[in-house]
C-alpha cells in the first residue's frame, strides 16, 4: 500500500467531523499512538489532555527513538524528514474533514497492519517521499486530501462510522502517555484531543463467553482470559487498533471457558464491547486480564468455526526485538507493502487463531415516549429504591454518585434506558432475570424488569443492615464489658491485688475455650468457674481445685471429630490384613460403614464380642478403629470393683480424677473414638459400688448423649463413640447390661484356620521377634500341622503362638551355638560409641571402688549400642515333623479319641466351654452283679453341676420308660445298681445339652450294645423324649471333627445354625437333625437284635443267691 492510502475503515474514520491535532514525529520513520492516556482518563474520570497529536497512516506500531549521539543519518534525509513532518502536520486536519475520493493499488501481499522490516521501510520511504511531494501538490490544487492513487474499482467498501463522539473512551485508540502527547510538541495546547469513534456497524467480532452475570452498556467489566490463543488474539487486536469483541453470557452458571464451542451454550443477545486495557495475568504467562467497556446490544446470527490451520497450529504472539519503544495501537493501519482485497473484513486477521468468531447484528431500542406515565412512574420508583439502598449501603451510594455524574448531566428522565441498565448492573439478581433486562428492547418492559431486580437488591440490603445492627449491638455489649474488665484488671494490677501469673492462666484458659465448640450449658459452667478462679488467691486450696477442673474442662474435645473413612474396600483390606476368618465381625463392621456412607454420618454403637480366649477379640477392636480412621482407646474392667473408675470421683475428694471415659476423650482428642472395654464379663462388685450398673448409662444409646461424670458434673455427649466390649461368656453379664449390647459370637478356629493364621501372621512375627528374619529358617507345613494336632488343641491361637515362638527361640540358640563365639566376639559387637561408654563406665568403677574388678557385670550398667550378628547365607535350618520334639518336647495329645472301640455304656457327647468346644464322654457301668433280689439305683460322678445332675436323672427316668415300652421282658433297670461318670472330674461340667448322651449311655448298657465310636451327639432331653435346642453348635462341630467323629446328631431346632456353618468346618462330617429321641435310637441302634435284647438278662435275673448253711455260720 502506498503512502497516503488508507484502509476502508480508516476512510470512514476520516469522514467524522472530529479533527485531530497534528504533532511532530519523534523518529524519522516511526509513528505511534499511545494506549494509555484515554484509558486512564476514562477510568479515573480525569479530563482528557488537550495537547496536540499527530495520527499518521504508518503501519509501524512500535516507536523507537535513536540512541543519544547517533549522528549517522544523512543530512539530506534529515532535511527531507523535517519537510515531510511539516507537510503531514499541515495536511492532517484537512484530510480528516474530507472523504476519500480515490485509492491506489497495493504493492505488497502482506496482511493489513503487518510490520515491515527496517530495510524495506527505508527503501519504500525514498520512493514514497517523492510520490508524496506530487500528491501534496495535487492536493493543494484540488483542495482535496488524496488518500492514495489507483483505480476506483480496487477500493474496498468502507465501514460506516458514527458521526458523533462516543461518551466512553477506547483505551486501545489513545496515546501511550497520560498527558495525551504533550511531551511530543510544545505550544499546541489550545486544541483538545478528540477520542476516536466506535463503528456503528461491526458485522463480525470475536466472541468471548462470560459467566455469572451479563454485561450492560456503559459499565466497565474486567474479565480474565486464560486461553493462550484468545489472549494472543486480544493483544493482536490491541496492536491493530481494533479492540472490539462481543460478550455473551453462558446459560450454565457453572460453565467456564474462553471459546464458544456451540451457540446453544450462550445466550444469543450480548453486548458489543471495547477492550480499554489488557494486563498480563499474574502467575500465568499466557493469560491476560482485559477491561471491557460495553457500547451497545448485539445479537448473534451465526458462529464461524476456526479454520483448519488455526486448529492445527496454535498461534503465539509475534515478538519484535527493538531497542526502545512501547507497543501502541495505531488508528491508521496503512502500509506500503499491503495488497488490495476485493472485500475487506476488519477481523480477517483473527482467522489464524482458534477463537470464536460470530456474525452479529445491532439491536435497536424500540421508540418510546419519554413523557409516558408508565416510564415516568417506574423511573421515579427506581430512583426511590436507589435512594433507599444508598442509605443502607455506602458502597452503593458511591456507585450511584459516579453513575449520575457520568451518565446524567441533565434530567434523569431523559435516559430511562440507561437507568434500567444501571439498576440491573448494580444488582445481584438471578442470571435469567439479568439476561431478560439485557434482551428486552422495549423500554416500558425493560424498566419494570429492572425494578424487580433492584427491589430484590433492596431486600438483600435491608437484611444485611438488620444483621449488621444485631451483630454490632452484641459486639458493643461485649466490647463494653471487655473494656470494663480491662480497666478493673488495670486497677487491681496497680494496687497489687492481682498477680500477672494468674492473669496469664486465665487468658490461657480463655484461648483454649475459644478453640472449642462448647455447648451452652458447659460454656456457662466454664465462665462461672473462670470468674471464680480470677477472684481466688493463688495460695488458697480452692484455687488448685478450680484450676484442675478448668484444665480438664478444656481438655475434652468439644466439637472435635476425626474424619471417618467410609470406604468398604479399604475396611475389607484392613480387616483381612490383621485377622483371618471372623466373618461375622467383619460383616457387621462393613454394615456399619455402609449405613454411615448412606447417611453421611454415623451414631455410636455398642458391640459385644463373645468368644473363647485367643480368637482375636481384643485385637479386632484395634483393626476396626484403623479401618474407620478413628482414634483407639482400650481399658479393662476385669476385677473392677470401684464405680469411680467409670463415673469419676467427686471434686470434694483430694486427688479426685474423672472416670476412664473422660480420660479416653482427653487422650484421643476426638468426640468419636473407638473405646474397647475388655473383659466385661469379669467385672466385680464391692463395697465401693457396682461398676456393672454404672455401665448401664454409659452403654445405653438413649442415655449416653448426656453422660454425667461425677468429677466433670456437666453432660458429655458420648453418642458418637463406638463402644466395643469383649467377653468370654455371657452368663456372668447382668441381663440389663446384656440387653444394651449387640452380641457377636466368635467361635474357635478349626485346624485349617489355625494353619492359615500360623503361616500368615504368627510365624513371620516370631521370626522377626527372635532375630531370624534374614536367616534361612524354614518351619515346614507338616511341623505346623503337628503342633496344632498334638500340642495346641484349644479353640484360640494363643498357645499356638507360644509354641511357634518357642521353636524359633530354640532355632536361634542352635544357630549361635553352632557358629561359635569367634564369629562375632563380644568386643567386636560394641560400636565406637559403645566402647567409649564402656570405658568411661569402667573408669568410674575403678575410681569409686578399686577393690572390685572392672569386668564385674554388676558395675557395668552403661547401656551401649551393639552390632547385630550377621549370619552367613550358608546357614540353613529346616524344622520338620520328625525333629519337632527337639524344640517343643514330646506331644501332649497322643490320640484323637479316648476310646478307639466303645464298650457297652460308653458314648461321646459334645460340650461347649469358655475355651471352646470339646468332646465329652459319658460312661455307665453295672456296679453289682444282676440278680433277682438286687436293688436298683444310680450313682453320678464327674464334678457335674446342678443342671447336668438334673439331666442325668431325666435321662435315667426316660431310659427306664423306653425299656418298659419297647423291651418289657428286659427288667434290667428294675434290678441294676448303676454308676454313671463323666471323665476329667477336676473340670466342672454344667449345661443343658447332655440329655440324649446320658440316655444313650444307659440304654447301651441295658441292651448290652456297642455304639459306633465315630458318632457324636448333643441335645437336651425331656421326660417325654423331646430333643431341645442347644447352643454352641459351631464349637461343638469343631470339637467333633477334632475328635475324629464322622457323624453328629443335633436338635432339629438348630438346623439354621448348621446351615450357616462354613464348608470347611462341615467338611467330612454328616449332620443328623432330630426332634425326638426315637430318631436318635433308630440311628444308634439300627443293627440291634431286638429279640435277643429282650432276653439278654433273663439268665442273671432268674438265678437266686445261695443261702449260707447254719453249720458254716457256727464254724465261722
């Protein structure tokens, strides 16, 4: 493009009657316009400077001053430069008052506004100056300002520009200095700088989506651009002097982004805005903060997708390295290298950026009558509402003042549209309501909608004012009390009444209380006790009591909770890592977590784990706490006889302390810990109260929300605490306490479970404990199985753990003995620090007692670090079944059963104790020879308790009934003197589950029939033969399997318990559920010869005892 030729929109800009003041150039071939003066003047409402400036058509947008002392310019060029400056200064006003009448062909293919190189500018300037002289002469002759040369057919169509000046500034089109360019020229202050016009028609703009609230014409808005492509496009627009964008509101208030992907995502009505300033975003090199000034309403007609090149290649901002100068936005985008185009689009250069380009059209307000009663009434109401809000909100008052000064220099009713926009712009209404105000073009409809939004703002301001007054009143009261207390403290301090130490103590308690969410009742007690402490003398005995109480009161974690983990998978992983089996407990904990996950919160529960020793009741509590991410605290109540351990002591006692529960809260520092109460079945009772009764309030979910400790004497909320109790049996637990707890029964482990526990947990822990973690010591699977079978038959694994540790201790001793002392001598085992400590200890010993030897072990008491023995890798040790006796001694249990073959009268029953299940044998014998004259009877031994004694009598009576009905000829019970015994008489035996076992033993003796030794049975019996329900079927099944039983008889009422047993427990055992003893008889005496059974004792009963002769008596 030749010098003097303008772009179409530049020609339109020249049509405006506003004149621009010429200004001398600051460089020979550089022309610039600063972007700061108008922005700062408009933003801070300063009057624009009136210094003259020159706007040239140069394409250069960076100013560069030559360095001082640079005299390389040719004198002829300098003279030519001054001539051109004078001509440009004289021609500029006329050129802006006349429209362009001609155009020239463009001599370069560069894009409009593209910067040219320094060499090209110098070459073009030489020819351009000559042409310009001719153009200047023609312009003087014709009286017209020639804008270029060429045919009119090549002239692009201009964009119309409004004739008047807009009321708001355009920051991209002003000077770079706040003085408006006064530094460039002196003596030209008579004419004021005029602001450039905003195009009335701008059919295509870059669209920027905004969120939360729309923009309204006439009100600035700062937005943040994080998309680097959009930020680069904005900077390019600022450089080219085309800082115009369209701002459209997202329909979704949660949406975010700088590019419109779909027109359905935004409202189609927005504003045509001008970028007045752009600043780099702090912390993000690619982002900018742009200040927008909306001019008018526009509507989107279509969205232009980014070109393929823009999508494929992200654009970056072009950078030009120059010695000096600022980036400016030129109003005149001419260039000597620009090629002509058939149709010019001002936003064509944005096609290379992947940004949102939209075609828009202006929205014109519908004509209205300013004297309309509706408009006047609504306008008046809006003004009144603004006054009310201004009286409540000082910030709103400043906004109204600035708005009136800027927008309404005259009558307020002359601009009702601006008033409606102001009402919506300053209100915090709903997104849809704000957008409706923007979209409505009818003033009579827009004003009421804006009034509704403003009314809501008034209600919000009134509510804020009310809240502020209430808070201020409370603060004033507290402030007054505070100042009075401070004055009183100062007076006391001056008089020497109060010491500084007590003041610091009171302040410390206040600071601790402020961090806690104390209930009102507790807060009241705290204030009273604190006031009491403030007036007590430190020497008084009550002072220490009150101080200790306040210390405990502030140690309780009021309102502090640990963040719980409701992850089901996490809980399963934690529980399986720590314990094997225990399915019932794990399922209950997972149910607890699932309920908490659904509700979002959990209340405290009371769970009681009942089972034999060594099954992991206590350790499972710690695993539950770890799975739930709760704090853990454990205390035992076994043998506890003092109720004060639970409820605390009265403060009147010397050395009084709170109970264990308050101590647990203090240690855990949370309101929702897991508290394990161990051995709850062994709690005692003494003259100091009944602790089990004290647990009733603690473990009741309906009462523990206000637990009252004797020492604290304030209600403490324990409803969020998870209580877990453990017990071996439930017989000794009081029934009211048992009803408050959810029982989960834990049975003993079978051999398979013990094997898995030993290999996963016990053996690795024992190796590390005995220092054999890095040593190749192998305890074979057969050895572990032999340990379980012949040494550890109890239900738990505690004894198995002891035996495994014993094996590894023996192995460690054997390894050290075989290696010998020379491998790691005693003096080599000490480190340098240990040797120094030992030498110092020996010196002290010699100086204190020279008689004793320094090597005396009683005198060498210094604890010194040692070096661990490193066992060579060649050392290997394998412990098998055959060598197990060398480590743990001979087997304890040599046989699975007491009898391999049962004689008549012997049966195998099943018992359930606190140690788990066990096989219980019942033996019956005939004491005396059976004769016709013998007398019947029965003796019972075996340390049987009351219930089992009654069961034995019932079994005896029922057995006689069976014989009388089925075998009337067999008169065994009529003449037999019997003795029934249960082995292991040192062990007390009791329980209602041995009835069918005792009856079977008696019938087996009466029928002289041997029973199958692989059949075990359990069940209570009535005198009519009904078999009743029993307990502990799982433990009894485990005991039957351990004793080698193949079949088990149990009551039919326990069928549900049998079905719930795991498959590994029922494996190899056949279960028979019975309702009556007749079913038991058919199973046990299926091979009985009934005919022989009727006459089996006829011979013995028919014989009579021989009488002694008289002679024999006399001889005797």
